[in-house]
């Protein structure tokens, strides 16, 4: 087919390619784990959100298989018509209890949870105050609401206070502060105790997207607010990262919030119910998380060892303790080159560059997992040191 519209798209793609910004997908032929098979080769995998190593865990696979045997494959319905199974309510209640909330509601993904959250809860009389580095799904969700929108610089409490003052001066009826618990490109945590204090002073509510924390931050993996000794009013999260890595998202919060989302959230009302394999495996993931001190200990041991090794080799890291550990390189092409070199050496990582991160802050984002062994990490450290010297990143 030819059409001027398609010529226009082809030119756009050529521009992306000319800028060295084309993203290419590698074909994995094994389960997701600490090592994966790509193009017939086993490589160490440092770029999955598989924090607790549950993505190929036998208990989840068993639970999923059992659920397919006794609850079938799919629901072929949205929840409110004829798509709610006992497993859905069991998982919602379990998530709520685990997170210390009154209730929870499942979505097909956290992208949908964030996309559907703001529009039903906030009207034009209200305001939402959002961190500048919030996940794309929060930004999109806020755009879909009619509330006044204010933004503050990443993790800047003074900026937040200014925005809250402005929202109140503008006569906002209700104010909702929205933040990621952990910023996924940097591995940094939101200053939640300070955010809570400001929210209380201004009579605002706090929404935290805890996709990169639920299951492993906090004493029992409850997430960033508990880890930092505070609380959120509304939490969103995913089953697609630490909690098994498959698919599914949720909102947890006060009963009226959840009840209204069940009536009005568009991605909930107009999209299919999660399948039994996913909901049952979600429950099995929470069993492992609640008994998961050893998995969390291994994850954070790995993160400490990996950070120390990269620092000793001379790489520039963003300081912290989170298992997201970005190696800062600056230049987009350099991040691509470094990732390619590492792949040749048997280490699978991805370069991150504009538009995923700001111009000039390209990086290789490494992520630790309980599925990685000490031997995997030491082999990967060796590869990083070599690739760093070969690309001129290290002297
Ligand atoms: C991954 C992620 C999402 C999207 O989650 P899905 O369940 O994969 O749609 C939303 N917010 C944040 C902060 C994330 O990291």
C-alpha cells in the first residue's frame, strides 16, 4: 500500500534511525530469569523488573495451571457483565489487606489503573499536583481528568509547597498529590514523609504509584510508604514486576474510592477481566512475598554487591539502595554501543535515552534480581569493566 500518510510515517522512522534512537527488540526463547537465551546464547539478564525472581517460579506456574484447570482460560466478559470470578475478589481482598487499605480493584495493567484513576475522582473544581518525573501512565491519566493540573520538579518539596499554595489560592475543592514511590529511571525514592506532611497541612490526598516497590521495599514488601514510615491514601501497582511479572494492575485505597472506580473507571468498565491463570498466580505471588524475607535479603545483597563493584570499577552511578542501578553515560549512542559490547560479552542490558530520559542523561539501567547469583554478578562486573574501557567510558 502506498499513501502520503505512510510516506510521512516512513520519514519519521528514518529520522529516529538517523538520530540513533531506534529501539530494537531481542527475541528471548527461554523463560524470564537471571539468565535468558537470546539467539541461541545464554546471557546474564540485568534489565528485567523481576526483582524477586518470581517470573519463572514453580509455585506461580503451578497455581496458574491449576486455575486454568478449574476456572478455565478466559472470561470473555468485562467484570460487571459476567466476568467476575471468586479469584478476582480473593486477589482484590488479599491485595488490600497486604497493603493496609480498605479495598482494591484490579485492572488489566497498572497503565490502565493510572489511566482510569483520576477522571472519575476529580472534577474541574479540583486540582492534581504531580511530580515532573511521574510515569507516563500517570501523566496520561491526569490529562484525561478535568482537574486543574500543577507540576513540581522531581522530589522537590519546596516546589510541591508552592504548587499546593497555588492550588489552594485558586480555590481548589479537593487536591490530590500524585507521585511514583520509586522513580524507575533513577532508582530514587519519593520523599514521602515530607509529601505526607505537606498534604496534611494543605488538606490534600496522596496517591503513590508503587510499581517498583511493592513486594520488596518495606519490612514485608508493603512498598515505599511503609518503607519510609508513612502512608499513602491511594496506591496503584502492578502484578507485572516483582509480583510475578505477568500482567495486571490495581488501585488500593479507601472504600468509596474503590467503589466509585468500579462504577466509573473507563479501563475497568470497557476492558476484559483478568484471566484465572493471572489472578491465581497473583495470590501465589503474595504467599511468596509474605514469606519472602530470604528473597528480599538476596535482592538487596545483590544490589549492594553490584553497586559496590560498579563504583570500584569507576562508573558513575546515581546513589541509593534500590535494585534499580543506572550507570550514567550521557550520550545516547554511547549507551547503545556499551549495551552492544556487553551483549557480545554475554550480559543483556538496555541503553535508555531520550525520550525515555532527558537529553544528555543517557544511561544503562541495570536492575538486580533475587534470581541472579553472586557468580552472575561477578561475571557481569568483569564484562562492564572491559566494555567500559573499550568504549572509553573508563580510563
Ligand atoms: C511499569 C509501570 C507502570 C505500568 O505497569 P503495567 O502493569 O506494566 O502497565 C506504571 N507505573 C510505573 C511507575 C511503572 O513502573
